[in-house]
């Protein structure tokens, strides 16, 4: 009899411990659902015009349910932006790895880098809407500024082997311009689809190659 009582007590304790885990898992799924909905709304209307009601409607839940997890639109944007920036940072090591061999054609480097970054932004259009909107939360702006600095530094490490005799300040300016050209081109790319989008991707690659030509020497046409 004591053994049965002990076994029943163990099962009851395990069940009690399992309930919070199930609630936590349901909460994580709901948060993911709300963030997916927010990404759709932000990329469609922009951050400023978006509302918590629109996000709740897109998620198929009531505004009350949304407020159980996020107090306002800014909190949603910060969480979504932080997750997207974390994913982008993880991509940096792979996309912007230093070039070990300067004999790698610059055309190949530019094409692969542009394709990977464009793919990320086309997969996450809310990233551009949040990072470049006119009224984004201050915390996102600060994180984006840090992300921008990291991006420029990585581009510098890519360019340096192609121009070993160029002074570091000149490399930095060139890297800043490359990032600026990329962002301007990306805005055009994201508003087009299909073949027209691909055409703008190629135009961006061409613009970067022509800009870099004086730095890295002759580029094969």
C-alpha cells in the first residue's frame, strides 16, 4: 500500500510540473503567432500606420489576447526587431567572412554577398520596414546603428585584400558607400517582384562593381 501511495504521489508531482511547461509552450506559440502577424502588418503598412488591432486581426485573435503578451505596438516591434537583428548577426559570419585569397574575383564576392542579403530581406520584408521607418522605436534605432557599424567593419575586411596599399580611412569610406548603395538599391528591389526584381538585383551588383573598379583595378565586364 505505501508503494502505491508513493507512486501516485510521484505521478501527481510530475503532472503538476508538466502543466507550467505546457502553458509556457502555448505562450511561446502565441507569441510567435503574434510576431508573424506583426511582420505582415509592418511590411504592408509600415510601422507608423500599423496598430495593435490590425496585428490582432491578422493573427486571428482578440486585442485582449494580444495585450496578455505585449502592452503596445512598440513592444511588439522591439521584440520582432530584436529577433530579426539576431538572425541577421548570425548570418554575418557566413555571408561576410574575410576573403582569404585576393585572387577570388570581386564580381563573385559582390554577387554572392548581394544575393544573400537580398534573400534575407525578401524573406523578412518587415526587417527593412522596421530598420528604416521614420518613426521606429529608439531602442530599435540604437540596435540598427550598431548593426550598421558591424556591417561596415565586415565590408572593410572583405575589401582590404583587394586593395592592400589603400589607406585604412579610404577603405572605411568605400565600405560606407558600399553599404549606402546597397540600402538604396534594396529599397527599389523590395517594391518589385519577379523578373523586374531580378533586374534591379543585377543593377545593384553593376552599381557596386562600377563603384569599386577604381579601388580594386580592372574588373572584367
